[in-house]
């Protein structure tokens, strides 16, 4: 009985480290992204419609077809990619 509980404890402790590392990496990526402004890198904001994005930023260099349910669409611009759920922006990712 004792060896099983020891193995479980070791397994539990070894699984903590990757989770903590992932959080740090994500925070570093967010802090390194330029500001969403004319001084940084102006890009679409959450909630904008596809029509508003196209009017402000022009046509994307690539429009990828929707996938999943609800439909998620990606528009690729030279410096960022815009993710839409239905017709609304849900996220914009800056290219490195």
C-alpha cells in the first residue's frame, strides 16, 4: 500500500512544474506584444465585426475557411491574425 501512495505523490508533484512554466511563458508573450495603438501596432479589437475590420484594415492577405461549431474563421494580415466567432472578433494574435 505504501509504494502506491509514494508513486502517486511523485506523479502529482512532477505534473505541477509544466503548468507553472506554461503560465510564465504565456505572460511573457503578452508582455512582449506591442500596444494596440498607433504608437504600437494598431489591430482589431474584440467585438468588432468582419465588415468593420475590413473597412479599417483592408482585405486580409489570406482568409481561412471556418472550422468547428460555433464557426471560427481566421483572417491573416502581414503583422497579425484575426480570429472571428461567427462575424465578431474574439482575438487578434501578433506575429513574431
